[in-house]
C-alpha cells in the first residue's frame, strides 16, 4: 500500500493506492453505497457489512471534500480524497 499527500494552495489531495486484484468496472459506481459488496459470495463474517466506504464518503463530504476511485483489474486501486486546505 502507498499513501501520497499533495498540498496545493487551496486543497490537500490524498491518494491511497494498493496493488491488489482491483475492482471490476461495473462495480465502481456502487462501491460507496451502503451495504454494497463487490463479492456477493462473501458473508458478513468474512467480508464485512459493506459500510466502510459509505462511512468514509460521509466523513469526507462532511468536511467539504470529495472522494473518487480508479481501479484496473489485476493492477490495483487508487482512492483519491480531496479536502479544502484549512488556513490558520
């Protein structure tokens, strides 16, 4: 896993990258939906409830940011979080 932080004048961008199996393109529009699981065969016991990314999206948006995902099957996934930069 790799984490990248890019500071810009008015925002901060955070990328979280992995080199896992990737997410199928047909699943990408739904991965931030509550209770969505890419692998329908997995149970709650071994695959979670499908709430993690929905919660992350809510937190990011509550702070005025956005979250996006890019994924290539067999190469991995990158989540991009953009937040407004807080000036003190």
